[in-house]
C-alpha cells in the first residue's frame, strides 16, 4: 500500500516534466524549416483556376515554365506577416527575380489599395478567391513562398514571412545556382 501511495506522489511531477520537455523541444524547433512539403521536386500545381485582379496580368502555367527560377508567393492584404515580408519581395523583384503573386481570399479593393501604396513586387497576380489553388499547393496559411525552376518543378517551399536571413540562407543559394 505504501509503495502505491509513493507512486501516486511521484506521478504528477513526472507528468509535468514530460510535458515541459515536449514543450521545450517544440519551442526550439525552427518551424519554417520543418513543415514538410510533398511537392519538392514535383511539378508545380496548375494555376488555371486563378482569377484576375483588375488590369493586372494573371499568371498561367506557362509562367511556371518560363526560363530561370521564379518565386510564387501566396499573400493577402489582411495578413500581418505578409506585410512584414513585403520589403523582401520588393528587393527580390528589384534585383530581377520574377515574383508571381497569388492573392488568397482577399477583397480586390483592399489588395489594390495596399499594392498601390506599398508597391508591387509581382510581375503577375492571380486571385484565389475560393482557396482551391492554395489547397492544391499545400498551403498551411499565408504567406508562403515557393521557388520554382524553369522546368516548372518546385525547389523550395518556405512557409511564413520571408526575412533577410531566409532570403540570404534559403532562397539566394537556389536563385544563384540557376543563373
């Protein structure tokens, strides 16, 4: 009986230590690095369902097979992290990297106002009002950026906002290798 009572006294601290260890490991994990994508090395999903945003040219599947490496960025004007990564996309576009924008479940006037005010890094923009294209690409949430090669294959999926470190360490090696 005494052994059982001692075990009951030890159990709550052991459970707490187990939970604390799992939480600590989760906090140390670099989330953008560890979200898997079955699309890496595979042909990019179709862009055929996208709508147009006013007079902006809509991206097509042919754009995914254009020469060189390009970025496909899923974004929304209502998305705070999208706003935070916007300067990185502008800098990449100004450096000559083609950036295709896919606007996710957004209001056309809000997108247009935001891009008119902040500048647009996108050579072409399509709208994904239903979210179906995002599902096809395996999007968890906006922003997400894909690096696509000239064969239309996905080289990298970067979930979350692009930072200068992510551009330097993850995107630029792929972009430079294909130039």
